[in-house]
C-alpha cells in the first residue's frame, strides 16, 4: 500500500491539478501497487470539499482506500498533517499541498531508496500562477545544499530552523507518538517540527539527496515563501519558537547563543521592508549556508544548473497537462498519452 496525502485549504480552483498529478503517477508508474488517498481539508470556505468529492466520483476505483478528513473549523496545517500521518496504512507515502503538483517523475523510485536510507531528501521547482517555472539558479541554493548537510551539521541545521527537507520522503515507522505530539504544538511548521523530532529520536539516521524535483511548488499570494503572505509572520514566529525550545534544553553555551541569535533574527524575516529583511543574512543559519557555499561552490553551481536546466521544460509541460486534465476530466487518458 502506497499512500498519497493531500492537504487543502481554500484551493477549489487548483486542487484538481494536484489530484491529477497523483493520478498521473499511478497510471504511468504505479503498476502492481495498491494506493491509499488521504485528503485533509482545514475548514475551507470555498468549494474545495465539493470539488474533491466530485473528482473522486469521476475517478472511482483508482484507490483501494480513501480517507477524507474534512474539518468544519480551521485548525492549521500541523493538526491536519498529524491526523493524516495517523491514517497511513503502509510504510511508504508522499505529502502534497493542494495548490502544488507532483513532478512528472516516478515518486516510487525515490521511496524504493528507503530500503537503504531513512530519509531521502529531494528537490523541487517553483512556478508562478501562470504556470511558468522559476529558472533562477540561486532560488534553489537551499535545495542543493541538502547534498552537503550531513551528520552533526544536519542536526545543527535542523535545530536552527533550516528550510530544508520540506520534500523529503521517509518511512511511516519513523512517525512516533512523540513526533506527532511535538507537531501539534504548532500551526504552520509541520515539516520542520516533524524532522526536528525525528532527528532527536534517531541519532544515526541515514540520509541521501536526489537532485530531481518531486514537487512543483506554486508561488501565490498565500504562499509562506511569499514575504507578503498573511501567514508569513506567524510562520516566522513559530520558527523562532522552535529555536527557543531547542535553546532551553541545549547544553552547549555556544550553541545556546547561536539559537538565541537565530530566534531573534525572525524579527527581520517578518518585516515588510526589503532593507530590514537584509539583516537576516547575518544570522547563524545564513552563516552556515555561506560556509557550505564557499566550500562546495563548484559542485553547488553545477547541481543548480542541472536541477533547473534538465527539468524545467518537462515540468512546465506537465503543469499545463495536469491543469487541462483538471478542467476536462473526460480527456485524462489523452493528456497522459501526449505526455
């Protein structure tokens, strides 16, 4: 049983695209597998739930099991994420936001690596509302840095709230009750809280990085990565709170100081002023990034180019195919054949 998780909130217009990208994975790469679909809706005020139910009716039989976790009131992504994790039937799964898409490459090849590794870090590409891929190499520096963050550096990076491992795949068995309880302390930092606790509970964890996109991220007015997003302030406050929690139990005086410094730098990241936001580059997080960048400059530049140049055209075509399939449910097979 392989599980797809979709988290949704007011995404009626685009959640069919996400679901179509899951269908694409199943029809193209998923022979001889059974599938579970878990969809959480965080109290959407639009037609998201109706749209989701309609898509499921049109694609009846695609999944061996379907779990619809629709909330009446908004509770935040962390609650929905934790509830979805509890419902997973098997060991392998992937999580997708309702406004994003799975890339046109097999997710099952990545989860197969979990036989050798505990965490398989993957890449992503970002796209605008018009479907154009963001091709600026520097945008993906934090992505390719996952190749070089290992061991003690990985643990320190996660403690400092690094925005890495957002698209990582891992086994359900790593999701302990302690991990779930820790996630529920927050509203927006579900992935950072999850991996912080996983690394705390599993000291000798085996990690690899695959320089290929698994997710296509939509950049919109509501995206946390958008400085103008209404959820940006809350998100950065919660990242600061993660640092504060770590600081309270950290034994090293030096690292406590670094955690305090990183915690306070959240005030710069939440500013609406581009000038003030520049001060975030003086935080420990960016110091580690800069050190890794200088140390592995040639390899990083090569990986950034490979990530973008090798995949953006395929991903752009895939986006429009999934968008068209979402609008024309009766023409799905034609879209897949053309792809």
